[in-house]
C-alpha cells in the first residue's frame, strides 16, 4: 500500500504535460488565426498599428525569452549530471528573466496607456476599425502571454525549492522537465507574437 502511494509514472506525467501544452497551443493558435483573418481584411491599419509599437521593448523581450529558454534546458541537463548548484543557478536566471520580461511589458503597456491607446479609449475609438482591432488583439494576446510568463515564473520558483530540498533530483527530474516544457511553450508563443505585432510590414 505504501509503495502504491509513492508510485510515480514519469511517462504518464510527460504525456499529461504534452496534452496540456496541446490545449494551450489551441488557445494561442485560435488567436493567431483570428489575427490572420483581420490582417487580411485590414492590412494597412494593422501596419499602422504595428509601427506604433516599441520595437526595442519587443526585441529585448525576445532576447530575454530565448536566453531563458536555453537556461532552463541546460538546467535539466545539469540536474541529470548531478550538478545541483548549477541547476539552481540556471533556474534562478530563468526566474529573473521572467521578472525582467514582465517589468518591460509593464513599462511598454504604461507608455501606450499614457498616450491614450488602450481598448475603448477615446483616442482609439476615434480611429479606424482596423486599428481598434489591431490594438484589441495586441492587448489580448500579449496580456494572455504575460499571464503565462507569470505562471511559468511561479512554476519554476516552486521547482527551484523542490531541487533545493532534494525532492527533484538526478533520479527524479520529470517535474523540472515538465516545467521546462511549459517555459518553452511560453517562448514559442512569443516567437510568433513578436513578428506578427512588432515586425509587421
């Protein structure tokens, strides 16, 4: 009975995470399809909207997420090799990257809101329907992505402490592996968000 209570199924855990990630891809995939439909209908308005976004913030956040994705992948390898201290350092750097990303997004959104560009604002409602749709989708997509960054950072923080306590270790690392997969999803979604909104021509 005691053995059954402590039985772990790494394969089942991995499958469950992949299934969850699939549902997340459906969510963001739906948003990207919606974006494509409206882009085809309002190409000029979407280009004008994209030109108002801060390319520096978008580029910096892209570099941050790509670097953090590499760090979390390296943390799994480090743990498998028994390098606990390096694993913790890599996880800490990923968590810090999540915080920096969110701070950058806060300043980017604040600047837009300060200039009156937010859903249903007088400034935005005075513009064309296409620009309204662009910024509506921008806030919806980046806001939802930001929430996933926050959740991913919290998940990695939890795993960080599990590694410190030895509950996640070289012999049982599937929890870290799954947390890393979730973080890779966050990175993958942003790789689509960045060109669609910031590099639109």
